[in-house]
């Protein structure tokens, strides 16, 4: 039996559901359970498929996650923090039909206040325009907070993102996504503080087809 000492987003050791937690060179890690010979129950299939679906989704996000996930309790890696969140909050369904609720996925995570809502449109070839309401001054939100714009094409699969395109009080930002022309993408908006110490948990900006 595994033990989680600091909540579901913290480090853990031992077996918890379909994963094993441990520590290597003072870095907490999480990996899927090995598949025992002859082990093929419906529950085990479901667990392995869910873990694999979440892991494959995160692969194109590896460069973004290095800077978009604020450290959680313990010293869990950014990728494992993102994987843990998806497994608990976004992965749904039953084998073989495991899917992700993309509006529940977080591609950035931290304690900085994000906007309450946002939207994204593509009305020019190869471009996405993000829009949001300015909530500067509420909680930790400041006018100088900088944007993190994210577009993800499941079909390819590929992620395009930008950091610092504009600031919170500008209310709009543009992301160049020409490789996604004609494709359906999922979009998210996040922010990080001017001193780059704080990050906001992403808000889903919608699904759209790129012109």
C-alpha cells in the first residue's frame, strides 16, 4: 500500500492505484505499474489505459511544463504534477474508451490568480486571438502579469505556446499557429508574474478550428 503524505498533489511512496511513487536522487517520481504475466483484468486494463492516455497527452508539452508548473509540496517533478492532476481530474471513461476532458486539464499550475474566463478565436489564417477580462488588483493579480498562450492539436499531436506575448491589462493576445492550419485545437490561457516567481493555473479557452 502506498502512502501520500501531503495530499494528492504531493509526493508519495509505494503503490497507489495504477502507479508507483518513489524517490531517486532526491527527486520524487511516478511511473506506471509493471504488467504481470497473465494480468489482464478489466480494472487493470482501465488503469493502464488511463495512465497511458494521460502520459501521451503530456509528451508534446514537455518544454512548456518545465516552466509552467509551480513546484507543489515535496519535490515532485513538473511532469508528474501535471500527470497526477490529469489522472484525478481530467481522465474519464472506461476501457477501451478512456478520454480526457480538456476543459479540466491544466497546462499551467500555480497560486497566482487567473482570469475567471476567456475565449479564443481564429479569424485570420494561422492565428489564434485570445481575449479575457482584466481582473488586475483582485487577489494576487497584477497589471504586469504576463501571458502564457497554449494551443494543442491532438491529431498531430503537437503543442505550440508562447510566454510573455502581452500583459494581463491588455485584454487580448495573439498566437501564431500556422502549422495547425485547418486543424482542430484546444486552447488555454495562463499568466506568470513579472518576477517570474508565481504562475496562474490555466483557464480553458475553448476548442476551435484554425483558419
